[in-house]
C-alpha cells in the first residue's frame, strides 16, 4: 500500500467539497480521477499533498500517518515537508518559474531540498529531458516553449525529486488540442515505468488505456470506482453513465 485515504472531509466556509473520501493506491497503480467540474477533484489532490488542509480524516503515505480533526493538525512542519518531497504534483497551468530556464527550473528543488550538487542535478535533468524529448531545450525559458513542452518540463521537474507518487491535476486541459497527445504519451511512459499515479482528467481514452482503476467523484463523494476494464464497459451508476455519455457520445 502506497497511499491510503480514509474518511477525508474538506469544506470551504459552509460548502462541503469533500464528504468522506476513502481510497487506496498501491505501488504502480494508475488511478484516473473522473468527475464533472466542481466535483472536488482538485481539492482532493491538493489535500493529498497538503496544499489544502483536510478538516477530518486520515492520510497514510508510506510510513507517514497523518490524522486530521476539525481545526487540529498535529504533524510537525518537518513531517509535512517530508511528505511533500515524496509526492510530485503537476498542475493544469504549468507553473514553471518564468524567470528561470529549463535547467534551473529542474535543479532548483533537488539542490535546495535534497542537497544535491548542481552538477549531479544537471546530469539527472539531462536524463529526464531526454526521456521527455526535450534535450535541446535545456537553456530555453518557459516563454520560449509551447504549452506541451512546458507541461513536459513541469513533469520532469516533479520527477527530479524522485517522488513515490505523482499527482496530475488535469495536465492537458490548458493545452491546444495538438499538444495533448505529446503530454499523454509522456504520462503513459511514466505509468509503464511503474510510477504510482493519480490523474484527474477529462481524457477518457487515456483513462481507459493507461489507468488500471477509475474513481468517479460526484459532489465530493466517490460514487463509483473499479477496474478501468470493468467500469467503462459497465458503469454501475446512472450518474457515471450520464457523465460518460456527455463526455463521449459513443457511449450508449
Ligand atoms: P474540480 O477540480 O472537480 O473541478 P474543485 O476541487 O476545484 O473541483 O472544486 C470543488 C468545489 O470547491 C467548487 O465548488 C469550488 O468552487 C470550491 N473550492 C475549491 N477551492 C476553493 C477555495 N480555495 N476556496 C473556496 N472554494 C473552493
Ligand atoms: Mg479541478
């Protein structure tokens, strides 16, 4: 077991956004997180690396166990940092540092946080960029890259920290259509390399072909989950069936 979430709740003011989420990710799992806009996908991902603080629930991650109660979070800052180091995140908006070139974007955190030497980090960065098909962009600035290239850099940057799990929040939603596939391809290769991944996405083909399990969120609750091979073929709830139809009219 890599990650286990139990009874996770999160509200913003009076609005209950997550209402008792339970999920488990095992090593190598690729979970597709589906749901309409506003269903709580981003909030769930942000709770997992504590960008949002859960109100209630338990997160188990490796040997870390974090308990949340209303207004009460007991873990030390060190524990939070230790957890974040092991959880990579890729956002819809690439969030690269615009004043740094690609190499600087990649080595900043490993040098600062993991105390790698710049030389060591550069070797790693070159390897990762080669995997992403971006070897010649080492010294380019984000503004000189296409959206798809920026997103691949963002993925490489997250991987520089050698995370145990990667969270993706609609990584292709901000891209021009012709750039979606280059990013999905990189993610598919990452999945094949055995990375544990949790991917909020509207790309049903990706979810079907690459994820092994699907989680469907509706109003802050998981109302359907199962093996990708099964849930797409036979959605159990009318709500999920409608969602699939709306996303892809070929579903009947
Ligand atoms: P999704 O990613 O599935 O579209 P979100 O998690 O972004 O859903 O949002 C779920 C609900 O929580 C939305 O109604 C949104 O407006 C609300 N929400 C998300 N983040 C915040 C925030 N920081 N402050 C207030 N409301 C928020
Ligand atoms: Mg979102």
